[in-house]
C-alpha cells in the first residue's frame, strides 16, 4: 500500500493510528511518536506530503464542512479578488521560513475567516453579540434606505440660526432658510461613494426672518414668505433663479403649493403655480396665482374662511387635491382648493380621497379635546397616512380616508426618562450617558416655551411604513405598523437638539424639458445607483445644517475627521475659538487613551512594557484601550519560536482572530528612530501592509529584517526572564506551546 506515492512509512503509520484512535490529541502524538517524529514532520516542507489534522479546503470530501461552505460563499461573492498570501505575524528570513510557516490550508482558512468577518469569542460571548442591538438597527436602516450612523458626516454653515430645511428626492435639491432672511440652494449628487452636498446659490430673500418656505410637488418651484414683508417670492429651483415677487395685502403666516403637477389641465402650473397663503392676523387662507391680477384689498382673491382662529399648519394632498389645515385652537379642516368646500366623497377604497361626510364621524376633534394644535404635518407618499406633530409633544397619525387617529406617539420627557432607567435589553438602544440625558432634558423643557418648537418637521420614508422626526435623543425612526421606535439616528451627538429635517432617498433624473420622471420609470439598475440616502437637519441655536449618511466622519486613514464642521462662511471669532477648543480637546482625549506603561500578568510572570506613544500613536492607543478594557485577558501565546519571538493578542487562540478598537485594520507606523536591532522589542503582528488589528509579538533576538514591515510601538523594561522562559517552552509543529501559556490580566498605567 502506498501513500502520496510512497511505500509504507511513518506518515502512513500515523494516519492509520489516527483512524484507529478517533480521540487522538496533540499530547498523544508526542507520547506515541516521541520528539523524533515531531522533528521529522516539522522538516516536511512539501504541502502535498505534509500530515495535518486541518482538512484541506481543496479536498472534495470537505466541501460540506464549515470551511468548505465559507469558501464557496466567499468565492461567489468575491470572485476574481486577489488575496495576499502573507502569514499573520512576523516571519523569519527566507532561509528559516520552512520551519515556521503554516501550511497552505491554514493560510487559506485564515483568509476565508478574515473575509467573512469572523468574530472573536471573548468570555463565551462574541463581539458581534455584544453589539447586536446597534448592528441590528444599522442593518434595518440600511434595508429601508435610511442613514444608519450615530454621527453626522459633516455640517455646513449659514450666518444665522437655520430655521427651515426642505428636500426634494425628485431633483436632489435641498433648500435651507435662516433667521436673517437668507435662503440657500444645495445640490445632493446621489452616488454610492459620494455624499457631498454642494452649495449652488444663495439669496438675501427677505430683510427679516423667513417665516415659511414650501416646495412644489414636482420639485421645481419654491415659495418663501416673511412675517414682516407683505409679499411672497417664487423661485425656479432648477435654474437657481427668483422668477417673481407678488405683493400681498395680508401679513403672511404659512404657505403651500395647492395644484398638482399631475392634475389634468394644469399645464399653466409649470409657469404659474397656485399657492395657498394664510393670514397671520385672521382665520383666512388665500389662494394666489402669479398670472392673475388681484386688487390690493384682497376682496377678489379666493379664500377659505372656515377656521375659527389663525392657521398653525397645513399640507396638500396632490393626488386627492385636498388641503388639510389646522388652526391654533386645534381645529382640523379638509377642503378642496378649487371649490373651497368639503372634498368629494370617494366610495371606492382604491381611489384617493376621503370617505366621510361629517367630521363627527372622524377623530378630527382629537386636538381640540386635548387643547393642543399642530405645528408640523407630513403626508405619506400613498396619501393613506397623515402625521401631525402637536404642541402637547405627541405625534398623532391619522388614516386620511377615514379621518381616524390610528397611532399616538408619546414624545414627552417622561417617556424617555422611563426608557433611560429601564433595565431591559430592548431599551438599550434608547439609553445615553445620564449626565448628557439630564442636559437634554433641560433643553427639552426650555424649547416648549420658545418659537423654535415650530421649526420641528417630520416626514415619511418612501415605503410609507416609517415616520422620521426629531426627538430628545436625536432623529427617531418609528415603525407605524409595529407601533414602536426602531432606531435613533444621531443619538451620540452631544449638545444637539435637531429640529427641521429633510429626507433624500430617490433621485429621479430630469430630462431636457425639466420634467421629472416618475419613480415607476426607474429601473432596478437605475435604482441601485441611487441608494445613498441622506438626512439633512438643523439644530437648536445653531447656524449649521447637519448631514447624516451611511458614512462615518472618518478620514481615509481611519482617523476621526476633526474638521467635519466645514467653514463655508466667514466664521465669527466665537466659531474659530470653538473649533480650536474642539481640536485641542480631541488631542487631549487621544493622549489620555495612550498608556505610558502596560503590565502583562502572565502564567509565567509579570512583563512590563514601555509604550512609544509619540512614535506609533495609533498602535499605542489601540493596545492601551484593549488592555484597559481587558480584551487580552485569557489570551494565549499561540505562536512561540525559539530564537525569534513570542506572539499573542488573539482571543480565539489560533492566530486568525482579533480586531482593533475601531473595528477594522489600521495602518502601519514606521519610524527611523526605532528598529528591531535589539531583543525585547514590542511590535504589531500583521498579515501584510496596513493590516494591524490586535495581535502583537515580542522579539527575543535582533530582527533587522522586520524593519519597515512591522510597527514597533514599545519595548520590555521588566520581566525579560519571563519572555525568555516562554520562548524556550516546548511547542508542536505549528509553533504553539504544548502547555498553554496565557495572559491572566493586564494593567494599563496612564
């Protein structure tokens, strides 16, 4: 009988022994075959002749195994990707490589596990399990096409407090207004790898504060009004131009466009859209059109007069041609802007519109019963749901067709206070630092008595299943069907109380005649090109707009972008000083995270390390935080080579696991001031350039060939005898100690 083309040999005897002894272990191998056999197998360098208990991935018999399934899945996902064959950790010079390299199968296993995002087990739980709630929220938000990060990517400036933010997913334009009367146009280019919001043009539209702005259904027109000026101004968004100024006889309060672009016979709408504007000093709502001449007294202008008090908010249902309005006493009205009467009844459920004849059949008296009013409204794309943000800090969701209130969302501080103190796991996604929560609670109490409360807006996503609105913790995503908060965006942004929000999800292309294509015309391939959503929002007492996307505020090298607050306006001295303090504070925080010394408490003895924080700050920060968080506790020295080095830092214990404190590999840090020219140097293990994670090693001899390959970030100052004792321990053919030696705990000295 032959094996690998050889006659009966020691290899054949070993395989036969393994077959007859299923519970064969490494210790039995040493006792049965003795040191001579181990030395013999270590000298075998041909991968075809090597005897290993690790199954070959290329073997057809292992296709159904865990590694075989992984390989098949990853090859289908990453077909054609070139992978580096470097080992994870330092290597001896070429003349010694045959004695320390893992076999091809082991290296393949490492690559497969790294590619599939293998999570290291720590204390019986995985890192993935520890972050399951956060990752679950991110995954959900990504599936429904919403930004999924807890930090805004960048911010842009106005010169004064930003009061209004509106966005059009059809054109990709974002319009912002501030309390100094300035209106700015921004363009968001939808690209998977690009989330830049580009400034297009600005107008000093009004001499005083902008009281309201509205965008047309087609996304091509904008109207703005101011409390202090008796006129409205109409803009062509695509041409970035103000096309008309129409004088009014009233003091304007709120405004909306009230003629659908899809409505039959509305070709004149392209040039002369109809606009509904409320009178701040009466209960009237006037219908204006820029192509008609009106008398200055306003007597010939169509107006709606059924409200009892001044208007608080209103919205327009384009498919139903219905205006929904609410006054300051909480009175709700549904009316037709053409007839100024109750809209026609639609009996069939498939039709847009309402099915009730009298308000007594509905819940439209709900706000009056609660003695509150609505300062913000949002309509779902299918015009089935109407959400109103009320002055009693409750959001009520109505079924438009029936006029019934189907959901009431409590947004009082008491609700979040209970969630903050709730001990259940489901409430973890709502919890923040207790001190920060106290600060936000005070801000929330103060905002109720200010005009800024009316700056708050809300919107539905394109699926019409999720409601997005600002809250005390950030920006809340609420599932209407399940009646629960599913995620909080921007929860970790300290000192921010977001107000007005604009959501961008689908960017429909514009043809030469500036006609916007319907979403139904977008093919699957086109839709995949526009999958980078954004939420643009304002904040209390801030002159900035904040952009949330699917990207964290990180630079290409993985560092936090401290300049994410872009100065697109000439900053004030206060802004400059604030930015300097942010940068200085960030540097101090980083320096506080780097320990001066670390003590590794091992089963052999204590090893004291001095860290080179000025030479390799990222490696030192990563190592220090891991030590402080007890990440290395119970980690074994999984790779020990006499006359070379000892390696550890992998919680899995097999040299394939571990991650950095940032959750991804970080770059190398080389310096001519430190070299591997003496023993007992502390360096990062890697699997190639810029692949540092958590594993590290300590050299036991000078290793000049490692210079420029592995990052040196410290050295041993005490306990060198314990390093040498570990170095001389007996190992198997994979350079792993036969008797485990591990780090019991770590002490970081800052």
